[in-house]
């Protein structure tokens, strides 16, 4: 009978260790959550009137309201480019001082060049992550181009580098 107890206690030990690990993970998650701004439930429905002038003169932006809902942690917007593409208005090398920048092509195509990564053309359904401060230049876009852009933090600087 003593042998059976020893086996049972050996089997119970990994479970106790796993529980401790999960508890530590939960504590770490609570600690991380305290450092971030409180988030609110938010919904944004499509409305053509919501597109307005934003960062670039050659595009209109529809703010999706995530900055307010996340206490400034995240910005998300739809970018609708104004045709036709004019290199003299658009193609200025620049970078964004961000922690994260993700872009998803909703419609059309978009062409850009990234320092150290070369030229890329992205079509509807393509997604890319721009590392913080990567230098890039817009090289072209279709007349119907629309992008979804998600940026952390909501407030950031764009640094123009000149032509």
C-alpha cells in the first residue's frame, strides 16, 4: 500500500507545479493590465461623412475611434487615397515614430519602398508590419486604394526626410 501512495504523490506533484505556474501567469497578466489604460467597449459603423482630411493631403481618413476607447494606446483608421497618384505630392521619404504599425489593403493596390527591404506592391488582402522608424516612400496607388492602418501609440510623430 505504501508503494501506491508514493506513486499517487508523484503524479500529484506536476499538477501542483502547473497550478503555481498558472497563478504566476495570472499575476503577471494583472500587473500588465494595470500599466495599460483602461479600455472601453466601442463600435464604429461605416459612414461616408466620417472621411476627412488627415495627415496627408492626398488621402482622406476615417478614424475608427480606438484612441478614445483605449486611452490613447491604439489608433486605427481607414485611409482612402485621392486619385490620381502624383509623385510630386506623395513621394517624400519619411518615417513614423511608433511602437507598432500594421497596414492591411482593403481595396486596390499600394506601392511603397522601404529602406533595406526594397519596393513592394500590396494588393487587396495583403498585410504588412512596418518596424518602428523604418524609412519609406510612397511610390504609387490605385484610384480605388483603401488601407486599414493600426498604430501604437495613438499619438505619434511623422518625420519627413526630404526628397
